[in-house]
């Protein structure tokens, strides 16, 4: 397997780790964990085949280096798992457990198994187990809140290994192998300090370095902050820092070092740091940071890089400049933000960040509209810091910031005070995803976004927005086979549309109700609802939609075996398309009319209609439809006892399909060439 990395949400699928590890210490813990992989489980000792993957637990407080230990273990054993490594974070930075359905969906996406949009957690967990059934993969489940989260994601195969990271025991999971972390040993703690300070100050006073490591209780997060503080002050002695920490006995070692490092920051940098508590999913980039404090993007990036050097942030391995707020520091930043910032100021900062995200999404979508002069001018009018150089760069930004964008939408809706911005954010997010990813590929994310829109619409009592969200959710339910659920949503959308006298929403809902009944096999109700929608369209003079609805009514009658009614409605549809001058739609309607005539036992009429449809398809330059109609003519001629003429039409269909395939091959070659040049 290659070293490629596929990131989706809080999940990553990677190949074997490469490069020299920077890990320190934990030799005994690593040895025990590796031994646990080989050790026979309870089922094996009892003579049974293990029914599920083995679970190794690394337990420790945030800041103890538990995730780093898990990553090092994965690095050392990844070559045993040729299907790669899956990573998922199971707790949001604010401490909220990640729902099982979200974690399972992201894991499936990383495995390139797209689960149905809107599926429940149990179904997604079953799909994940099925996807892993024939794989030998390693799952790293970081920051698990409880045993139920881990249990729902466990593969049903002993060929996989699960490494779980948690604060405490995972009671309820059988045969779990725990490894509880304390602090680093003295030698490793001093070495971690020296990586920040350089070896000179450590060599000059090794006892002071050992004392500082002891004051930090060997906690890697505290040692990194202490090392960053010393690195920023080349003239400060290690002993001075240790003495300062001893004078502040309150709190944990991490909180004491954090307070000292934070108090030493300039006022503007300190404000940016505490406002990073607002960063969605704990992820921040220069754009978001500049919006939070109102500075330039370049200035924000410089400050974020300084925070990485000081140990306040981790740089994310990404083509874009991205940073992560360590989970152990997030609660302290949140407390500082609440203490130093007024609620109104926090709301303003959050609103500025959301507004910047909305504008970036607008540009991200607009850059795909290359044929629109208005879109090009709108892009030119945007500040340079908000522009993307190419559509590909915009697509990469959307993909890489997807976790933060979705988290922004969740936080904005959960806040309850920024609903107007939240609605704008979700509208732009939907448009950008459809433009770059496509409706089908983005369906799972779109389902979540439309559900959030529905929550805001119901809270704010906005019937029009409620109807739109219900229609969108109903469409996604229908596409994934949950037709009964879709029908309920369509009826609710109809009520919402009627509440505000919205003819578009009401008409659209009526047609969708009819489509759901058609899918459920209730053809009488389908025809009735299509008829109601048709009456609405005719009353408003919407002739194109009316012609299309005549066809849907005809389809319902055809399924019900009422061929006379079907023929009458298809002729009405053909007449409507003819008046509108829609040649392609007229050809398709004639094709369906011929099909019904054949069902009704009128082969001669069907043959004439087919030939007429071939001519209209030729005028519409619809080669595929021409080929299909030639084949239908051939079948009809066979039934009428004219195999020679049937052969001629089949030959014509083969020639047309050959032309289509050649054109498709040429287009594919052109696309591949363009990609290579890019």
C-alpha cells in the first residue's frame, strides 16, 4: 500500500507511516502493548476463534502523551496491516462525544464506501463492519468518551486491531488490554525540554532540568509549553522557570505551566490565543484567526506559527496552513475567553469568523462559474486574501477544511443567536459542495446541513425555509430508498408551503408526494397528486412544468394498466412540448407514447409513432435516443413479421452507438490530457 493519505472529516486513512519517528520514552509501555497484540485472548484460550478485533486501550489524562503513544504504536505495527490505518476522533474539542453515525460515516468515506445519506447509527455501524470484514486494517479511535462509542465501531474480524485512547477504562468491552499512562521518565522529560531549548542550557544545569521535568510531572504537554517558554527567552535559566512554577502550587502541572506561558504573551497574541476556543472542531487557519481578532491574514499566520513554537498549537499535516488546538488546552482557553471577553465581544468574534467563512464559500463556488462574466467580476471585486488562484485550489480548500466547515454549521445552529448567519453559511456550503463535489457524492453532508436548516427554520418559525428543508431532506430520503420517510416529509413541506401561500413549495411538494406514491406502487394516489400539481401549474401558466406533469400522470396510468388514460396524457404532453418548441422533450414523449401503444396491443400505431420519434430525436441531435428508438422499431418489426427491416434498424442503432462511444473516448482522452497538463 502507498503512503497516500485520504482525509474525511475527523478521520484519516493512511498507508504505512514513513520517516523517522520523533517519539520519546515510553519504552516499557510500547513493549507491553506490542506483547498484548501477540498474547492469546480469552476466546483463544477457551478454544474458540475470536469473534471481533482485539482492543488495546491507552488510558491517561489529556496532555499525558496518550495520543502520541498510540501514534507511535501504530507507526511500529502498521506494516502488519496491509489495508492501512483508519483514524477517528470520538470527542469534539468542547468535550461533546461524537455521534456514532458521524464517526461511522466518516470511516466509511475513508474506506471509499459511501453510505446512504441520513442512515441511522446502527445501519452505518453495520455497514462499517461489513466493509472491514475482508480487510486487515488498524483503527485508532482517539479520545473515546465511553465504551459504547468504541463497541459500535469494532470490526467483526480478528484480523483487524483497534487502538483506543481514553481518559479511563472502557468497561463493557470484553478482553480489552489497558495501558495506563503516568508521566515520562526523567531522562525523556529532559530530552523533550532540550529539543526546544537546545542542549547548552540543559548541559549547564542538568539538575535544574530534571527539577523542571519533575515540576511538570513528566507531562509532555506541560514540558512542551515549558520548553517553548524557555526557547523564547534565550537568557532565562532553566532553574528560574522551575522556581516560578514552585511559587504557584494551585492546579495541575499543565495548568500552572500554561498560566505562566500565557501571561508572558503580548496582549494581542494573548487575545488571539484565547479566542481560538471558538475555532470549530479545534481547527484554525490564518483566515479564521484573522477574522476572530480583526488583523491581517499574514499577521495571523505569523502569530499562529509562533504559537506552534511555544507549544500552544500543533501544525496539521496539510497542503494548506492549518493548526489544531490541543484537546488538553481547549478547556483552559474557553475559561480564559469567558473571563476576559464580554459575551457580546465573543459573539462579535464568532460572527466575524462565520462571515469570513461565508465569503470564502461564495468565492469557492463562484470560481467554478467560468462562463459567467458577472461571477468573474465578482471575484475580481473580492479582496486578494479571499481569492483562490484556480478552481482546483478552491476544491482542495473545501476538501481540507470540510471538518471545520461542518463544525461551524453545527456550532452556529447550536448557538441560537446567529441564525441569520447560520442560514447564509449553510446555503453557501450547500452550493459550494454541489459545485465542486456533486449532489450525489456530497449527499451525506447535505443531509446533515438540511437537517440543521430545518432546526433553525422550526426554531425561528420560518415556514418557507422549513418547506425547502423538508423537500430537500425528502429528496435525499427518496434517493436512498426510504420512500415512506420521504412521503412524510413531503406532506409536511406541503403544509408549510400552504401556510405562507408559497405556490412553488406547494406545487413541488404535491408532485413529490405523487412521486413517492408512484414509488410505493399506489398508482391511483400518484395520478391524483400529479393531477393536483398539474392544476396548480396550469393556473399559473407554467406550461413547461405542465407538459412534464402530463407525462408523469401518463406514467402512473401506464403502471396501473390504464392504457387509454396513459395515451391521452402522453398526447397532451407532446402537444405541450410542441407548443414550447422543446424538440428533445417532444422526441422523448413520442418514444413513451409508442411504448404505451405497444403495451395496448397497437403495433402498427406504435411503429408509426416510433418512426416519428426517430425523426424528432434526429432534429434534437439526441444520438442515444435515436439508437434506442431504432431498436424499438426493430423489435416491433420482428413482431409484425418483417425481420429484414428489423435488421436494418438494428444496424442503424449499432452505428449510432458506435459514434457515441467514439465521442466518449475522445472526451476521456481530452480530460486526461488536461489533467496531466495541470
